[in-house]
C-alpha cells in the first residue's frame, strides 16, 4: 500500500521527534529556565501575587450582577479593589459563564452575559481607580492639616 505524501511526511516527522525526544525535552527545559532568568525575574515586582480572598469576594459580586470594585473589610465602605483582582475575577467569571452556557444555552444568551461582565468590569476598573485617587488626595489633605 502506497501512503499519500502527507501521511508519509507525518510518519517521518513522528519518527524523527520520537528518536530525539530526550534532546528536544532538554532543550525546551533550558529554554524555559532561560526565560525565567532573563524575563520573569526582571518583571517579578511588576506582577505581585494575587489575593485569593479578594478575587473570591469580587466573584461573589459578579455573580450577583454587582460592580466588582470593592472588597469588604468590616466597614461600611470597604476597600477599593486592585486592578489585578478585578481582572482576575472577571476572567474567572467569564470562563464560568462560557462553561455554563456551553452546556445548556445558545449563543445569544452567552453573548449577553459576556457583554454584561465586560461592562461591569470596565466600570469597576474606572470606579476603583477614582476611589483610590480620591483616598490618596484625602489622606494628603488630612495629613497636611
């Protein structure tokens, strides 16, 4: 039996990779180590860790269709959410919506829910930024009195 040209190429490529798998894996590990050394360590301070409790609180707010901009802190006002917490909560909730709708609903409902999440997230980012700026100015005003 003569295989089509594409099938014979597939077999040749598979055999070449199989024969050199250990070398390829070693080269890939070296590449990842180099990326970690040269790229990630330089930006480590720019990507602080994410507080899981904050993200969970924001997920609760998104689930209730409430702006995910504040983290409860046992006060009336709460604490303005960080950009990274808002974005992570939004991403997690978006995945949840996609998984839930993919199982039972059509494209229109999914699109509407995703648009709602996008609007809530955009407004939360804006409001959180304004609240943080206001708090900084207020602290500066209070400390100068």
